[in-house]
């Protein structure tokens, strides 16, 4: 059950042909692509439309895609959410932000059903979030959904920009608070959690470290990351604010990638 890198590349190439900002026909076409790929792997996908206001108090319409698999989503089990945002900024096709993570989510959707059902203690849901680029509005909507359902949600992981690696010394910049604590070479994956996410940080760090030639760095921020705003820039942060354990797994975004967005 190996990762198929050719599939990852194909997902990225097909999804990056155009930009896909909020409300665009291109974003809807990307949704249809994601739905087809999930369904081929046996997932049942629901569209969750919503409306939300951005920071300028403009009301936007969005639509999250929630995928559940019959073998992995028993209603009797606690839930676990893994997601990546599908939307991009208007000026960019978003190869790294966030197509690289969407491709990983789709490959995860292909691989997870291949494991024995007895492997899973939690029901898994995979989510393609909308309106992340407008202020993590899709993540906030989904966190509210779980609160309204009083779901036994044990944790959430946001996949945020996974495709950029630079082994050149000095290629990794860091917030001033973290200089000297982490490498200055941009070849690692970061696992970022808050005070409430210790067990998740440890589990995912240990799991990722089993991958050969993949350096992994973990960061646990105080409270909900308010003192390090860069730690909040993905759909995990509304789950922090709602009290759920949550992580961001990332290539560190603009701290490394000169082609941010």
C-alpha cells in the first residue's frame, strides 16, 4: 500500500490549470473532480453549503465537501477529521497553496480503505474546505457543525501546503520567536499544535518520522496560538478556538516558499 507519486502529480497538474477563487466556476469544477476521485475509492461525499462573513463583513457563499467511507465511518465510533482547503487566491492557481495538500488528501482517500476495518478506533471523515483564503471560513463552519451535532470529535488535522522543499542552507526563515530553535534548511515537514493537542502532536510526529528521509519538526504553541499568528493560518485554528485538539501539517508556507499562494 505505497503512496503513488504519479497520482499526486496528476492531481496537481489537473487542478492547477486555472485559479479557483471563492464562488468561481473553476472552483466548482475542482469540487466535481474531488468528488469523483473520492467516489472511485468508495467514499460517500456530501456537499455542505454555508454562508459566512469575511473580515470586511462581506457575506460569502461557500461549500465544504465531507467524505465518509462505509468501512471507516461508523456512527458508533468517535470521529476524526482530516482536511485541506480547495480554494485559491484569485491571482494564482495555488500549486502549493493548497493543491499539494488536496492531492495528499485524495491519495489518503485512496489508501485508507485498503486497511482492515479493525485498524480504526475512530470514524474518519475527509473534508475539502472552502473559503480558507477568506479567513478560514470553511474550517470555522465545520467546527460549528460538529459543535451543533455534539459530535464526539477526537481531533482534526489540516493539511496546509505540503509540496515545497529546499535543501539549501538558509532557505528556511523563522518567526523571530523561533530563531535558533528550528533548522534554517527548508527540507522538513512541520507538525503544529496548541496546548490542547499534545497527544496528537506526539502521535503524528512519531508516525511521520517512520518515513525515510523525511525530517519532521514539531511545534506546540501556547493557548490557541494568538502569540504566534503564523501558527493559526489554516483551517485547524477554528477547531482550536472551539476546544478541539487539532494540528496543521505544513511545509511552513511563506516561511520557505517564495511562490506563496
